[in-house]
């Protein structure tokens, strides 16, 4: 049967249901198979029930042909499960003169002549199968992206809870007030980034996945850096330590695995373009980058930036503790507002760091 514009129709269905071209072909075969079973095939005026269906789709010729497939027998067996798929040899030869007992013959079923029941069956089965593939693809996509950052589009905002379209329109979810950043202020239609936190299948959701997303936590910043900085994605630059105060500041320790690549420079980008883009995605959150070192003193010094550390003293490798000595006028900078700077440095490095001014260190008898 000639189907004008078959390829365009297939692409249209693929786009509508977010499924592949190959899946659409499977949809058509499935639907036509079930629709044919609502019809009868005609052999020289005798009607036969359609049982075993074969659907051939030729995209070049834009043709869909449906066949009822019979096995050729010398006498009909009484097994009810197969009787409608049998054709006596003398009848089979009317279809194919080369037919022999035990061979198969195909009799054309004409979709153009479908009755109302078959036509409705075709539509219903097409919808069911396409929807099933969409659910399958949607589940696969979100399970593959669990723990990763994906793009989302803001649909609406209700009391700080944002309704989002995620997965290129595959699904909707809510970025809750608790999961967004304090400075997030999005408008309808805005494109944002979120971390896929959890994916679950619930019975009352008819097989569709329930996806939980967030913009909080250090994993969001880490995955965002991997997404936006090619050197990190390719493994040339590693993130070895990270800490975060949501919406305020993150500290990220990086190390290059290639001599020709500067880890900090790669993260900053030309004229700091990369890190500025990430700052904007994080609604203005600052990111302190520091160079990771296997030397604990150098590591602690770097992690406390932007404060300049004069010395690191009394390093205890067992307790992973040390004193960081700074100039008196830099003490507040090293500690940070409400202890933020030192707290983030401690969490990023895994070291317990006690900040001392020169005067405090000298008074306490700390040698440096």
C-alpha cells in the first residue's frame, strides 16, 4: 500500500512523542499487526481470519504491506491455537503455485479497506505503543542522568516553588523552595540548570518517573564544573576537594594531570569567562578556586585564599590538624565573615585548621 509522505509522518510521530525513527517503525508494525487481526483476508472469495501477521515497511518506496501468513498443510489440525494459520495445499497453490506442505504462504491484507473497528484499533494501538516507547525513553534518560546536571525551562512560579520542564520537554517537575538557592529569581521561560537528585517509579504515576531536582549541595557545583569546563570533563583537570555554602560561596581544589594545562586557568577561562558563566548560573554565588597539592602546608595555604598565609605550623598528620599563621590585619579575612572562609577550607581539604595571627602565635608559643 502506497503511503504518501510516509517518511515525513514517521519524523512527525518521532518528534511528537520524543522517540526514535526506529521506534516509530516498531509502533507502525505493532499497530498494523493488531488492526489486521480485526479484518479477514480474501482468497478467491473465501474469507479467512487473520492470525499471524507480517508487516513490511519500505521507506524508499513509501509503502506499508500487511500479510496474513499461513502454513501449508495436507489436512487441517484441530488445535484451536493454530487452525486459523493453516491453509490446505490446494488452496495454497491458488496463492502460490510453488507452495508445498510445510511451507509458508503470505496473503495480502489491504489496510485501505479497513473497516471502522480495524481503523480504530490502528489508531489506539499506535497511541499506546508510541506512549509506551516515550515512557521507556523517559525512564532511561533520567536514570542515565541521575546525579548529573541537566537543563530545565521555567514554566511557572508559585510561592518560590518553580514548575520546570526537564529533559527537553520529556517531563515536568518542581524545584521546591527548599531545593533552590536563596538568590534564585527566575522568570517564566528562563533556561536554568538543576541536578537530578533522585529518580523513582511510582505505581500511581502510571509508569512515568518521578524526578527530584535541586540546586543545592556541593555535588551541583562539581557537576556544573564538569559540564562547563572541557578540561575537567576530559579528565585533564581533576576536582580533588570541594565545599559549599549554598548561594554564597564554594571552594574548589583542582589539579592538572597534564604539565601544559594550568588547572586554575582552565577553570577561569579567557578573561574569566568560564567562571563568570558559572557564577551567573549559580545566581551570583562566588567560587574560590585553589591549586590542590599533596604537600599539606601548601594545600592549607592555597585553600585559605584570598587570605595570605605566612606559615603553617604544628602539622599533625594523625589528627590532620594544623595552625595557619597570618598577619594580624589579615586575620578577619582568613577567618571570613561568620567563619565562612576557614570553614569552607576545612571542608574542602579535610584538614582541621586553626587560624592564628602572628601575635597570637607568638603569645601561645607556636613555632613557625
